[in-house]
């Protein structure tokens, strides 16, 4: 895919995500619904970002099934730990907490995927 087409695709995705967020906010406001919980919203947003960034970094390995198995295992662990944390501490969390945790989780995921994708002869 050419770089211009890829940039255009990312712009379209960003516009669709922003439009969806605005429409959800307007709908919730006009129907007097309570605001969405910040903890679950932040968890959802940063989960998408962390996995998107990690998958983009490992794009050359998409054909390897080991990558997808490793992503599925990490996603299951991520969702389980996230659920436990949010079910106990969701009131005290802010989006800043997620913004601080996202880079740490991203680098943990990247190193985990590098370890899994490496041939066994190159593993420590």
C-alpha cells in the first residue's frame, strides 16, 4: 500500500472514531443518560491503542501464527487484569492513569512479542 493511501486510511479512521465519539456524547446528552465511566472508557481506548501500536510494529510477522497466538494470550491476560483492577478501583482512576500505564504495557507487549517471534536458536 502506498504511503499516501495509508495516511489517507489513517485519517479516515481517525475521523470516524472522532465522529463516533461526538455522536455518542450528543446522544447521551440529549437523552439525559449518565456519563460513561472514565475507568472503563480509558481502559477501552488505551487497550485499542496499545494493541494497534504493537501490531503495527510487528506487521512483517502477520503471516506467522505464533504472533497471533501470542497476541491472543497477552490480550486475555490484559483483559483479565484490567477487569480485576477496574472492578475494584474504577472510582479512583482517571485518564491520566491510563496514559501513564499505556507506554509501560506497550513496551511489555513489544518485548513479549519479540521473544515469541524470535527463532528458538536466538532466544536467551
